[in-house]
C-alpha cells in the first residue's frame, strides 16, 4: 500500500534502470522511445507483478471460496483502493475498472446518454481524440441530441469565450481532454468544470494524456467523470479506469449485462448489483487491474511535481532545438502545454521522417494521432509527434535532433 510522503528523489539514471525495454538496441542503436503518448513502457515492478499473478495467483475473482480466488480478489480490490487514493476519489466504489479510456467514455455516452432526451446538448472540444468524439456522435444519433464543439485558435488553445456562449440549460454534459494528445495543450479544465456546473451540466474529463504527467485530484477538480488508460500510465494494456461520482453512477442504467453485475436473476426480472460491480459485467482483466495498481503505486512513490518539471523542460528543449531546422513548424503552440511536441517540415511527408528515424533507433509517431479534425483544422495530413515520459533525457533529444537532420539530408 502507498506510504504517504515516502517519495523517491528524482534520479533519472535510477528511473531508467527500472525500465528493461530501454536497455535495448534497435537496428544496432540505443532505443530512444518518444512514443509515450501512444503507450508507455513498464517498470520492472509491473513486469514482476504480471509474472507473479499468472505464476502464483491466477484465479477468477469475487465468487470463489478457495484460497487463490480470495487472494486474487483481495489484490484486485486493493488495486482499486490504490487508484482511489491516487486520484483522491471519495469512495472506492466510484473507481470502475474497464478496458481503457475508450471503454470509459463509451460507457458514459451510452449509460448517461440513456438519461438524455431529444434536443439535449453535449459539448466537446475541437482537439478531442476520436474516442471522445465518436461515442457522442453515436449518442446524438441514437437520442436525437445535439453535439457542439468548442473551437480552438491556431495556437491550439480553446476559445473559452465561445465556450461560454455554447452553454445553456440544454447542455447536459461537457466532455473534454485534460491534455491534447496531438498538440500537448493543457486545457483549462478547472474553469470548464466550474462553468459547466454553473448551468447544471456534468463534466467528463478524458485523462488519457494527463494522469501520467501531473497530479490529478478528482475532488479538487470536482469533475463528474474522469477516464484514463492503464497502458499509458506504466501499467498493462487492456485495462483502464473510469471514476464517476456515486450519485450519478447510481442514477445511470447498467452498460452490459452478465455475471457479477447482478444482485438477483430470474426469468421475469433481474436486479442489479451495487457499485462498482453494476458496471463491471463478466470476468474482468484481473491481472491488468492488479498490475495497474502496482503501476500507480510505483508512480505514487515518485515526485510527480519533479516529473512534471522534467517533462516540461524536455518539451521546451526539444521545441527550441527543432525550431533551428529549416522549414519546420511546431503544431500546437499553446502557452500551457507539456510533454508532446508535434511538428511538420515543409515538403516532407511525416511518414518518411518517422521511417528514417526508426532506422536510427528512434520511435516517434506520425500521422493524425486519432485527431483527424485537428489535422483538418491545421490543413495538414499529419504530424511527427515526439511525446515524452519521465524516463526520457535531454541527451536523447540531442540524438533525435541529429537524426532528424540526417533524415532530412536523405530526403531533400
Ligand atoms: N483520449 C486521448 C486524449 C488519447 O490520447 C487516447 C489514446 O491515445 C485515448 C483517448 C484512447 O485511449 P485508449 O486507446 O487507451 O482507450
């Protein structure tokens, strides 16, 4: 369990030693992993926890009387408590396990959506990931609701005065990302939450790109829902969390029907289980949940403020060095941004740079990053995106800059 205030000082070499994948060579070069926005690498404690679960504890949870089932159940529920404490959720049952951010948003769009009626409005932003656009479009089609979009400026900042005008007594939910995955903008979610609440709307925060970079306190934020993915926060793939306020979750119908989510089943009528089980039908990703707890416990021992500062400095340094390259343009120049540097280079397709960087051992992402409307807004096919985690270094950025220049020499 988390020991309060026992923080490990930020020591980059010690941190890097925890991540075996970083010791690899790719095409004979030291791996430089700058694709953390897509997924993060896993520390040894998480790898050990996965191995331990499958080699010593593997069992189904919540319904076994035997020893292994009880061990797995208690570790799964302990993981929920670790996550509850980390995000400062008031209640353990407000932390729902699912398969990731996409699953959490779809669940809210379906179940909260069931409470909406024709003409109700949902507000999202112009910089959302597809997983925070499409579920709302599907809901709007199903329930004849209206989707409104907060526009952004050419810097990649939300136009907050327009947001004010979008809100009305028809607005039922505002769903925005905390940090944009393609621009790195940190959105003013505190202001968004306050303004949405003032007119009685609920707020969902897509935290897929934030919880690994900064302290998240759902009570201080007062958000109604907060979704994130385990794999982006140094945990396994296929597991994630949706935090939701108890009274709202209680008011929503269940999502999927099946085992564990019921209280009593007869052919005439089924009654549902209490939270969190009501929204967790079927056998969950047990190893995933437990090991996400391990990842969050690991993160909780690090100094998150030092991590945030380190990643901010990396992003600033990368931008400053990239801007020396002829014809290079940074996409997303918001004042408040972090950890993501997206760019395009005149006359060069992002994919070509990505491929040549790969041959030099450097992993970046190229393309639209599941934000096609952002690419349309900037009138570009895609970007080259370097996204940093706390285990990245300035030295890696120096090698990356040289590699970009080398690639350009080949392409120009
Ligand atoms: N939201 C944002 C901002 C993201 O960056 C991502 C993934 O990149 C998602 C949602 C979807 O996350 P997942 O694919 O883990 O469900």
